[in-house]
C-alpha cells in the first residue's frame, strides 16, 4: 500500500498539515466563505439587488474594468448602476476560484467566469477573470479589490469565429479592442515566442 504524501506548501490551495486542527478548520471555513462571496456576487448583480451588492465590498473598495478603476464602495455601486443600464437580463457564472491567504484576515484570488448579457441587439457574452483581493471585516469576508481581465466580450452571433480573432473586446458603442487574456500574460508571450521559432 502506498503512503499518502503531504501536499507541498507551494501547491495552490494546499493546507499546511503541521498547523493545528483549529487553524486548519478555520482556513477551510474561510475558503467556503470566499466561495460564497463570489457566488453571491453573481446572483445579486443579476437580481439588481444594489443593497446586497454594496454589502459585498469594503468601504475603500476598488473595482477596475474596461472603463478603468473606481474607488470607494458607493462609487463602485454607482459604476454598476451605469453598466447595468446597458443590458436587460444577465447571468454571471463563476467557474473556478483559487485563493491564497496573505494573512489571517486578507487573501487574494483569481475567479474564472462567464457573463451572459441581454443587449438591445441580442445576446452578448463575456469570458473573464476577476483578480480579487479579499479582506475580513466585522461582517465577514468582503471584496477589497476586483480587477477584471477579459478573454472576449462580443455578441453571441460572433463568438463561433470571434475567439480565434484579435480585437475580441467588442462592447457596443466603443471601438473594438485587444483582450487582456491571454496576450498580456508573460507565459503566453513566452509560449508564442517559442512556438514561432
């Protein structure tokens, strides 16, 4: 019978097995709370529940998307109100979340996700990553920062061929633009440089 090995502390999501049981359980509870935070975000955005959305962010929160960074919880919610006016029904779907704790009360994470948006001219789909920083508050874990990086943002009718093209950010009433993913990644640049030589 093969013995089970202890995961390396360098493994993403690994729990240090030398830590006391209470600390390990708290870390698992924190991970679940952060997962719930991400899931709740999608639901309250889709439900247009602005009070609940406001409650997910710290007072000094930063949100960064296609229009640049916005700082302050109220300013973040105002940004959402402006963006929500662009579309009707929406469906935000988180796929995966990786979390790295930077202290007992702070963490960073990357969430992969899709958003389906009902635009006046038809369905619009977005594939993205949220680069998050989380902070524990008296009310629980909250978003301190959410920075959006997009793989594509385009009408569903263009998606079949659009993923293999450049200029994959095609928001209505704005010029087409390069997507951040994967082209802005160092690993992608190294891959493409190596694959063309």
